[in-house]
C-alpha cells in the first residue's frame, strides 16, 4: 500500500493520532504544531479540534498512548520468540534496532522525549508517559515471572531492562547505529541469565 492509500484507509481520528505520534518521535512536543499535524494527517483544523478539543496536550496524550501500544506490540513479539527470557530480551533489542534503522533513525520512542519536554508543565502528559513505561515493565516482568523469577526480582529487573532499552534507543538515534541496542541486548541477556540461574 502506498502511504496515501494507507492514510485513506484509516479513520480521521486515527490518522491524526498516528501522525502526531510520528511527529513527536521526530520533532518533539515543542517542535510539533497543530497546523502541521492537520496538514500531514490530511485533516482540517476543525476536525483536529473536533476530536481533540483540549488541543495539543490532549492530542499528545492520545499519541503517547498509541506509542505505548506500538512499543508494547514490539515487546510482545520479541518476548514471544524464545522461551529463554535472556534470548527473548535479545530478540527485543534486535527488533527495536531494525525498526529504528528502517525509519532512517528518526522514529524512536515518542514517550521519553515528550516526557522530558513536558516535565512540570503537563500532568496529563506525564501520567500518560508513566502509564506507558509501567505497561512495558509489566510485559517484561510477566515474562521473567514465567521463567521462575520472584515477583520482586522480576519487577526490578523489568524496570532495569526498560530503562536500558530507552537509553540505548536514544544513543542509537544519535549515532545512527544499531550497535548501542545490540550491545545493550547482549549485556541485558547476561544480567537476565544471572538472575535466572540464581532463582
């Protein structure tokens, strides 16, 4: 499907949300304007405000929730590839590295950048960002618990994994290289194995 065909196949609200998520990934919250969102989503300003009467902040929350689901889907795919949790985490980093490279290093996570830009300015956006990170941690912790780790170890290790993935993704974007993510994957696998063997 060509991009225009894909856009036409989506409902207006979904086009607006997906476009906002992509722009937040590339430009950040402050660099993204409502007019640009409407133009690139092939929507009118009136339709943007119809679906999002709260303006850019409400739209950013919806975009972050969309980004949450996209990243969660990538995590689920990676975690499902291997029974061994260490190998599963490595698979996640490979998927993330491939997706980032294929986007031309522009489409990283919209959550981290937006969270940092809106500290102390938008409680609604901060809550959405926090919920996204919590969701990802839950998915990783579930995999670790299924492998036999205790609840506390699974939660702590899941947070470490998500923190590392987010940081490695940012570094990969800056360097235009998969290496930070693939290196993080190898070291996270070692950490997971150490916990797994000790459980």
